[in-house]
C-alpha cells in the first residue's frame, strides 16, 4: 500500500514536471507566431504522448500482474514515441530560424529533442542488456536439457 501511494506521488510529480512546461509554451502568445516548421503541432503530439505515458505509468503501478496485451501496447507506444522523437529532432534541426520568431517553442523543441536522444540511448542499452541476458538464459536451459 505504501509503495503504491509513493509511486503515485512520484508519477504525479514527474507528470507535472513534464506537462506543465509544455502547456506553458503552448499557451504562450509568442508560440502562435509564424514558424516555418510545424513545431506547435509537434508540441501538441508531444503533450498527447506525455499523457499516454503518464497513463501507462499509473496502470503499471496499480496492476500486480500486467497482461501480455498491455505489455504489447506499451511496446508499440514506445516505438511510436521513438518515431515522434525522431520527428522532433528533424524538425528542430531544420528550424533554426524559429529561434528568433518563436523562441519558447524552439527551445522547448530542443529540450524535447535532447530528452528523446537520452531516452533512446537508455532504452537501446537496456534492450541490448536484455537480449544478452536472454541469450545466456536460453543457452543455460539448452545445456540443462542435454
């Protein structure tokens, strides 16, 4: 029970830290100025994905035994989020002129790009370690069968 309450508090704090700056930039009058790249639309997609990620974290802390279908949807969401991070990086790299017209929007996009790069690197390392561990477990079970 204590773990569940603590994890919900941590989820709420992280959701606030992620969503509040995005909403601030979205509501900023400067963000509606013209920018050649669709950074505002990209920010809207980022906000939507942040809400979905928050939902997944809440569900995963409330359910003891997570169904396989939920894990599958979480992995599809991860691939979708990785693709959106790639789009954010491309849009940000090609929107240097937007730093003058929509500075908050540009810098938020830059922050989201950096966060996406770190997140992708983290999950690539974690996935590589998982595959390595899985290979060792598979080889050990084959050796036990002989």
